[in-house]
C-alpha cells in the first residue's frame, strides 16, 4: 500500500484532519481489497435502487421533486425521460435505494453506500469534465465517502451498537456524501473543511420515523445535502471550522463522543479493507435476518420442504433476540412496519420457508395464518445478547400443542460479513432487482462495467445504462432472473 503521512491525523483540528484526508487521498492509495469490496457494494446498491423505483415512497418523492428545474440535470435511475438537478437526482435515487431497506449494512452500524453512490452518479453526468470522470475517480470518491462515515462512527461507543436515537445514515451519511462530493469536485483543502463543517448542520434524523415511508428520506437527504454542502463551500459559504471537534457540533448526535482518539498512522488503513459489508437477502432490517435464519431451521422440524405448516398445532413461538425497540412490532400494519418486525419475519419464514421481496406486500402481511401466528409470539431478551450487529444472536423455539418443542439458534446468517454472499449470489440478487426496470442486455452490460470499474475511462457509460428504458420485448428474458434467498 502507498504510504500516507500520519500528519493528516495529527492536526490541531479534527475537522481539518478529515479535510486533509479527503483532499489528499489519491487513486494510488486504493488497495485491491478496497476496490473489490466497494465494487460489490456499488453493484448491490445499483440493484436495490433500481428495484426501489417501483415503490410508493419513490413515486411520492419523485413527484414532489418535479417542481424543481435546472439547465444542469442528472438521470433518475431507470427513468429515461425523468431528469432533475444533481442534488435532487441524488435525493430521489437515494430514496429509491433505501425504500425497501434492502441496501448494504456495515459495522459500525450504518448503511454506507446509499448516501454516497447517488451523489457520484449525479455529478459524473451533470458536470462538464475534461478529462471525463473515470471509474477510478468514482471508486476513490466512493471510498472516501464510506471511510469518513466509518471514522466518525468510531468516535462513539454508542455508535457501535444498533442505534437508539438518530438514524446513522442521516448523520454520518450526510458528511460522507459531502466528502465524496468534495473529492469529485476537486475542492481545495480549505473548502473540503468548509464542506464538512456545513454538512453537520444538515445532519440528523430521529429514529421515531423508522418503519414509516419517511425513513428512506434519511438516505435521500444525506445524498442531497452532501452535494449542497460541497456546492455551498465551493461558492465560499463559511462554517465553524471546529465543528467535528465540539460536543455542540458533531458531538450533539452521539454520547460518549471522543474526537481526540484519532490514530497515529504510518500508512492509511482503509476501514473497508479490514471489515466486510453485510448484503441483505431480503428487504428488511438487518437484525431480522438472524430471526429468519433460525426460523427456517425450526421449520424443517415441523414440515417437509413444500408442505404447509401445522399452524393450528403451534402453541407458542419464543424469539430470543436483543432488545431493539424499533424492530419490536407485534402486529405490523404496513410493509414498512413489517420490514422492522422481528415477529413478522419469524412468522413469514415459518409459514413460507423463507422471505422474499413479495413477502412484504400487504396481501401477505394480512394473511389470517400470519395473524394467527403473530398472536403466539413471545420475545425474550438475554443480558448477553447485545444489540450489536457483530455479536448478536437469535434463538427461535416453537412449542406444539402435544408438548414437543424445537429450538434453533443463528449466530451468523448467510450475507453477514462473517459469512458473505458469494459473488455469484450477489450477481443473482443484482440481476433479479435490476431486471424489472432495465432490459436484459443493459442489466448484463451494467454487471460487466461494475466488475471492471477500475478500468472504465468515462463514467458517462455507467450513467447512460442507468437511464435505459425498459423494452416490452425484453420482458421474457428479464423474467429469468429470480433471486431466492438461501436460508
């Protein structure tokens, strides 16, 4: 790895030290591991974003955004005749990415990609650049945006666990988006520092809006506000240059805030090089994936592969899970609540053997058998089962009316960073998600381009594919892509 001076982390101001990293990092600092992992994140994010363009929350936010016009515009993914100013395009595409809670999750606990990638695709298309933005330019800015989020999360012990107060993508994601935009725009060191400081005033969304249509706005707003902060810094807007150093600055979002713990580094160790990312097999809060994993194993004791579950013979269902209140929803009444419900995901898995995209359609949530099972669910919280994505576990026990009882435990589900999706399964997920919006040949082209992103000379090739129309004659080919989660 190319050496990077430890001086960047030893400045008097933490805010300035971050700006120096954003400004100073170059393509040569990207390791092979970081490039490969970030390409997986980019591919997955494009797929879930394209899938998300069919959701109700995407429709509402895109209709709202049409009130804005500009001579400079960027593509809305999968919508050939719909363009918006770059900041609004990043907002709408960001909403699409998180509209089904299908995007990647990192430890420290946040959704890192959705706030950053829409910024870069919007800017790459909208801004005149000679030479053009390359794939390596995009990879560098993307990883800087992710890295800034991780560094900020490491400032707080509270941020190590599943959040209780603020949704992290709306806090650190906003600063990550600003950092990525600053790098892509080529801002000076001083203006990088201003952009980060400005973006803090845009940051923050309370978790009270989790499991509602508003939660996807957190990702969209992070992307939009990151671009706006960078543009405002470019125009000379000033902010407090000590914002990241202060408890009344960035520290307002987290308790146990200790910004002075910056490492003294002889080289730049990318966090993404040290820690992988979780890619979801179905669109729901990451903690529910442990429940689905354990529930699928219990189901094998109760019914053959395709046989119906003996619902009437089930007396009690116990879920031993960490205490995460906003994922505790005994009787979800919408798709968004169901995505944030330990209880629903467990019952849907017991009934169907697995969870897929259609599992969260209203018709599935309202099934009488689902409601019958939900009434039998009890939650238990063990003191050793902390709400931490790196250490939590789940046990599911189903007791029958004849007294028989079956228990299964999940410590690591398929898709977690300790048990990552294979490249083949990640590609299958992407194809299944993208093929409902893009034609067969464009899905394949996107896959090939992301696989060789570091060799791409002009990012406009990528954005051109993202706005391709869906051709009716391609429907039969696209329908061959069916992603079935492995539980």
